[in-house]
């Protein structure tokens, strides 16, 4: 019996060592997979950001804004473009993340109206207070949260008097790749 117990313990310890080795191999394969997938993701994100910077350079052409505001649901649109160009941010919101659900009708009507009115009021305050030289309006509709639905920021926000009044100072001066560039015009 003692000899049998010794053989069983020996087999268990050998199996455990092999099992631990297999666990290590699987773990390292998992880490390697994570590194490869993350690496590809980072490279792809870099490509997207470079393309976006190029798009915005084309949108601005020779213009040299000091302060900008971007109406978008995607905070990634703003960075690294604005800081890289030394352009000051002219608003409270880095992204209007709440607007895809509102615009697509996924929020009850009273709540959607309240969110739109409050957001439009804050953006209107930003336009008056900061007077951004330029406003970029994002009309990309291919993201997962939009599923082909273009958010009509100006149309939605213009339902409020404060935004409509502040927006009268802006004129559409360029469009490129689903982005519009609006320029602040001196009151005459």
C-alpha cells in the first residue's frame, strides 16, 4: 500500500509539473496574442489619427485658427489635432457623446428634448463666451453608435433661440470627408 501511494504521488507530481508547464505555455501564448492584437490596434489607431490630421489640414487649408470648437460624438476627432497645432479649445464638451442616442430616437421624447435644449444652451454659451474662430461639424455616420445615422447638430441645436442667435455669426466656408468648417464672421 505504501509503495502504491508513492507511485500515485509520483504520478500526480509529474502530472502537476507537466500541467504547470502547459499552463505557462498557454499563458505566454495568451500574452503574445494580446501584444500582437494590441500592437495592430495601436498601429491602426495611429493611421486613423494621421488621416484625421491630414483631413483637418485640408479642411483648414491656409487658415490659422487660434481657438476652435468641434461638434462631434467622438472625442478622438479633437485629439491630437488641436493640441498638435497649438489651437485652444473653445468649449465645455470634448464630445457631444449624448447626442447619438438622442438623435436616433433611443431616448424618450421629453428627456431627449431636455438633453438637446441643455446641450444647445451650453454650446451657445461657448460660442458667445469663447468665440471660436472656427467650428468643425462632424457628419460621419459610420461609427457603431450611429449605424449610418448622421447627427444634424446645427439643425437640432437651432431649435433653441440662444444657439440660433449665436450661430448666426458663423458661415460655412469648407467641407471635406463628412466634416464642415464654419468660420466666425465679425458682426457688421
